[in-house]
C-alpha cells in the first residue's frame, strides 16, 4: 500500500506584518519580511477499504468523518481543504502540528498548504508555490471567512528568508540572502518563547485592525511598518545583527499602535522583562495578543535571558531557520506490519 506524507514549515514574521492584510495590501502595496523555521505541520494520507473520508488530528485529539455527503462539524480547516480539491473517497488523512494552536507562527496556513501539497501528490496534480499559496489563502480567507493576511500561506509554500511584495494583482516572493552566514548569525542571537494562547483574541484583533485602518486611524503606522522592511534587509546583508535587533524594538513600538489588543498587559510585562535583561528588541510573531514572541539579544546573554523568561512562565522553544517550503513524498508499506 502506498501512503503519502507532507510537511509545511511555520515562520517567524520580522517586519511588515499587517501590511499583507486587505485592504492595505491592494490599495497601498504590502511588504513583509519573514523566515521559515523547523516547526512543521505534518500530514499523511492513506487509502482505506471503507467508503468516505476520515480526518484525524493527533495533537487536537479530534476525528471528523464524511460518509453521507456531509461533515460532522469538527476540524473545519482540513474539511475545507478536502472540499476545495478533486473528490477523494476511501481515504484517511492524519495530521499534527509541532506547536499549539493559536501560536502566531502561521500554523493554520501551514496546515492548509501541507494538506494541499499532500492531496496534490496523491492525485498527481501540479501545484506550484504561487498556486498553493493563493489556493490556501482562498480557503482560509474566503471559503471559511477567517480574517488575516497572505504572508503565512506564502511562507509555508516558498520557505526561506524572503520579502513578499503584496499588490493588487500579484505577489512577488523575493529571497533576500545568498550567504547563509547572516541566517546563522541571526539565529544565534534569537530566542523564541511561547507566552500563552491567543486563540480567543485572533478574530476581533484582526477585525479591529482593519476597522482602524479603514477609518484612517492607523494608515501612517502601516506605512512606517512597511518602511522597516528595506532597512532590515540592508542590516541583515551587512551582518549588523545588533542593529537588526534594535530595529525590531522600533517596529514593535509602531506595530502596537495598530490596535490595543496586540499587546495586552501580560505581553508588555514579558517584553519589558526581556529588555531589562539585555534583549535588544523583539515582538510577537503573529498578529498579536499572545502566542510566541521572538527576542533578539547578544549571544552571551542568551542563557541568562532563557532562565529569566522561563521563571516568568515563558516556554522557550529552540529552533533553526529553514530554507525550503512545503515538501511531499510517498512510500510503500507492508499492510501486515500496520
């Protein structure tokens, strides 16, 4: 029996987050700098003798089945992916994520991109990275009506350290580094910590940002946020990692002006603690409210900062940058050993 597997990476968003959200991206042009990391959403598809489709989420400990033409109301995101692709029958799809839901690392989009690549591989469909990213965007933002931008889908599909340019009619993915030294040096000066779930905040947080933008309250902050991207790329290419970290601080101060929901008191307290103990700067890795935060600090202060943040309840997660996006493969297995 042949089984199919896929994995899509999550990302750390550094600069420009929020400018990939409509209507700013279409009206003013968005620009985002992010990089994928070795935290993945992983999926597997295997044929079954029984009719229908079964979806299993190992980390959420949920199962959803479609046997009569209708889903049972659980695991909406993978259901929507299967509904958007050519009809499947007699299969089981299993998945899990390396991080909790509501992480701010783009796990939902990584799931969608991973599943699209998985099904494309199983049914011999040609899906290039742009097609994958746009289809994932449609499933999340249009089919399911989940507020958000475009950077997560593109990061999962393309991978690596890229600047993504979001316009009215097309998206350009621009790799920014040819020398791995900059990525290695930046990685050596970063800490990634989980500060708590942001799941309940996500919907109204993004909606509030869009409302404030449409009313004209935050347009200049979006413009400032976008302007940080080119400066950050220049600093990376010249290996000015300390200045890159300090720029993170400046950008975080601007980003907080998008909405009061971005940095609740708990987030501000943790960030202030990190700064008191040597961090150059940092930010929440997603839209805001919680999830993961990334901190930039001198190499020789990393262990002390890990200890201080750990004592404050932050769960440090070690990571490495990756240079590739979603992958799919297949293997034959002996059913007798299953």
